[in-house]
C-alpha cells in the first residue's frame, strides 16, 4: 500500500540532498569536533560552516547560536537557563513571567514547574482564532516582568502569533530600563530594573515565516531541524548577545559553557543545509503551492461532510494547517480508519499523542470538550499533491458517516 503523509507538523521527510550532505560525517569524517587533531578539526570546520548558515537564516552572529537536540531542549534551556541566571544575580527578587495557554508542553510544563517554585507566571488566553490578545498582553506586564515566551506558530491549528508586535511592545517598554541598567556594572546592578527578555518557540514557523531575530525583536528563538525537512535529534537556540543564561546540562565546556555534550556533527550539518535552502524566494513559492492545495482540501471536506467545523482561521494561519472537528465522532477513531486506508494524519501534537485529554489549545479557543474530541489535524508539506487531496476527500466522508451511525449519542442536527 502506498501511504499518503499529511502530518508535517509532527515531522517532515528528510530531503535527499540533506541526507547526502550528512553522509560523510556518518562514515569517513567521523571526528569529534572538540578534538584537536585532523579528524576533529575536519568536523569542527563542518560545524562552523553549518553555524554560519544558521546565523544567516536568523540574521545573527555565529556565537549567538547554540546547538541542542531539538526545540524541546531549546525551550527548556531558554526558560530555566534565563531564570536561574536572574535568580543568581538577585536571589531576593520576585520574578514575573508571561506565556500563553496554547504553548507547546515544553514551554507550558517548565512554566508550571517554576510557578510551583514560587515564580509568578501569567498565562495569556487566546481569541477564538487561537491568537493572543495584544491588549491582554500589555495589561499583563508588571514592573518585575523579566521573561516573555510566546510561540510563533501554534502546532495544532496553525495560528500565527503577533511576535513582531509583542517584540516591539517589549522593546519600547525596555527603553528606560535598559538605559538605567547600562549605567551600572554587573556587580552594581543589584535590584535595578531587569529588562524583559523575549523568547519565541519558532519550531512550526521556519518553513513559512521570516525568523530574522532583529525583525521580530526577540532575544531567544528555538528551532528544530526535523520540522524543516532535516534530521531528527538536532535543533538550536538563538541567544542574543548579553542575554543572561546558564547551562542546564553539566559535564563539559562545549559551546562556550552554554550547552555541554559532544556536538552532533552530522545533525548540525543537516540543520545548516536545511536552513540554507529556505530562502525568501523558496518560501514564497512553497507557501503559494501549499496554500492552494490546502484551500482545495478545505473546500472539499466542508462540501462533502456535513456538521464539520474548520478550527483553522486561514486568515491568520500558515498555509500548511487545516484543523477540523467532526461532530459525533472521536478523532482517534477517524485517525485509525484513515491509517488503515493509507492516509496518515493526527489529532494534535505528536508530543501529546498518548494523552486522552481534549486539546488544551482547542479548549482555550472556546471549543467545547465534546467537539474537541472529534478533531483531526491535517498538515501539508511541499511534496503533497492535489491528487492526494482528492483521495482524502473521497476516503473521509464514508468513514465519518459510518462512525456516526454506530454512535448511539449522535443526532444529526436539522
């Protein structure tokens, strides 16, 4: 059976040329990049070339890029690393953080842990389209706010958050604080106002949106290669020069003491190659192609399956997302039936796929629990075709119809 893959928010296939670029560092060029001898220097040269590609993509300096094992580690390092650094500087200061209720668990859970440890955390709600309310964000800022973490693109419904607008607000708010902060040496700053640090989880954004860190006014940015047609197990954290951060992994002095661990040279090469491919023109062409296919699919599903709700607001979402709720059915049942028919989709974030709870993202958008349980996330990639959409449009309606027939609680609305 030939399968159709429609779960690109979970991961993407690795491009053949990216695999090719990695192969030498999995075979003949196997040196440890920290070694001084020839093999080590050969590996380090490849790492530095890849780092330059990452820095070009982000419009930052090479030394502002830290390689991690993926965005989950990057998010944890950004949050815990910054808070530990600030607490060390001023142990008696009461810190306040801001995030949103629709973040990935790798942000939600660290924030929850810090809250239990006594840190003040505000979780912003979202509007019905899944986007953070700017006015609510402005109102949430306190005198002791030190860190804001808001994702760039929501992985479930594809909602694009107003990162640049949030960044500008923080930038303007920091003006007076930064002027006061810079008057003092590190040892003299004491309880002087700490500028707000801004982090964004851009894991789902790299394929579709600019990640220019100056354009976005961000101090920290997380990315993962396997969402960008690169390999799994490698990601990065951008850290703006001067941002206080303390390593969360001990046992080595790699990457200027910011992240211990032997560098994953093949993965880093793959990440660099993946980001080098995503030029503005490349992004423009792919976005247009995927958007046309996505809109064709949405029209087909809404036309052929009654009592279907489109949860993705296409006016504020990436072109690759199409999130539906089908009344009277369970999302897991749809997923299994489609998989048996050779079509791979998901019900939400792959990291939460073992949870039976309704999506926290959908609930935050005001969607009822029973509706949320009947949801399906379809995320497209650059290799998908209109013919594959036709197959899904043909296959899905009888699946939904059959599942509704065996549900004694389902009553078709009139």
